[in-house]
């Protein structure tokens, strides 16, 4: 019996198996240059994305695989507003993480106008942050082509999941009736959490900068750090609910414990709280530097014909001002 061969044979098999494991583990991570992409493409965990998508000739769908973490590094993806292309600029298939590479500017715009710049499916979570050790200078400019949020759900048809921003420089613009970050018209949005970065969000008419779209709702909005600037559209809050035409928009609760927050409501909408005919849950501020104002509504609380839960301020520096004879903090006194 040749014991030498018996010992070597398993080692050879082990070496081959180990090599195959290495190949399998690394094969999925790629550098994806959008300028070369001509078919619908799914980004996988570890992918680094660069370049400009040729939407004029190849208006394809870009999807992030469920559970994947991808890096954007000087990406330009300006979707085409055409009913033949009913998808977002980037579609998250499930939970996803987007990393913004330092020193890069990334622009993402949705395709057909009902769709957002970045779509987050209901019940899932998108996290936007930066690579480990990065300075946080990577930029993301994200918008729709008409009626969708910058980051969130689809106009009227699809609610969105949770949105978490940890770092980076993000500028999100909502289309008409859609939030900059959050829901579209009549489409629910999950929780929105911001713990760092520089975040600017502009809502469309009847939609919050951060929160709910027109006649829609959102979950808990939590801000614990970063620099946050939110502007609501007409009748909407800067942070909170959109405005109403048919149904009562709402948001669960708003919790601010840190960071620098500047929130401005549109006409008849609160800076922080509810838009016209909306309802906001409790508003709790325990830290941070918070400025809330409205040109024609309350600073913090309920907008015109709107209401909110308890308003609790226990810390931080808070400056609130109402416009057009509205109170600075509290429910609307004008109908």
C-alpha cells in the first residue's frame, strides 16, 4: 500500500478546491464602465462603477443586486423620459449599499417621469455612505425626470422602503408631487435615517423635502448628525409630510438628536412637521442646531388645516419662525 500517494491525493484535491473558491469569490466583483454597457446590467457586490451611460443609444436598466455593496466613482446616468423605459436611474433589487468614492461627482436621473433617480423597494433598505477611511467628499446628485422622488418610490404606483444616509454629499430633487428623499404621490415611504454627510433635499409641489409626497405617508424620520437642508414644495413641510388635495398625508414621528438642520416649509406647510391638511406624529428634538421656518406656515408643528402630536424640545439650539401670522411652534391657528 502506497501511503505517500494516499496523503498527497487529498492535498491536490484541496488545492484545486481552494483555487476554485478564490475564483468564485472574486469573479463577481468588477470595474463596470457604463460607457461600455449596452444591455440591462445588474451590479454585484464589490463592483466599482464609472463612466457615462450612453442613454441615447442604449437606454438600459441598471440594477443593484439584493444585498450588494457597490461604489460609484464619477458616474453619469441621465435617464430618458420615455414611456418605453419605465425604470429608475438605478433600481435596487433589495437591500443595497451605495458607496460614494472620494473626490467624485455622481449624477443619477430616472428614466420615464414617474420613476425616481434611485428606487428603493418596499420593505428593503438603501444605505448611502462612503468607503472605509474616506473623507466623505464623494457627491451624489439625484433626481427624477418629472414626477418621481430623487431617492424613493414611484409616482402613484410603488411605495418605497427605508432610506439611510451615513456620509457623503447628497443633493436630491423631487419631481412634481414627490419628495426629494422619500415618497412619491400616494405612495408610502418607510423610515428615513440621516446620521452624517451633507444632505440637501428639495421637494416638488405638495411634497416634502424629506418625507412624504402628495397625499402620502412616511415612517419615522430620524436625524442624528450631518448637515441637512430640506425645502418643501408648495403646501408641504421641509421635513415631514406633503400637502393634501384628496387625502390626508402623514408621517409617523420626527426625531432630531444631532447635526445641523435647516428646514423650510412651502407656503402653508411647516418647516418641520405637517404640510397642508396633513398630520405628523410626535416631534422630538434633543440635540443639534435646528432652524425651522415657513413663509406661510408654522416653523415646527402642523401646517394649514393640519395637526401634529406632541412637540418635545429638551436640548440643542432651536430657532423657529412662522410666516404670515402663523406661530413659530405649535399647531396652525389659521384655516
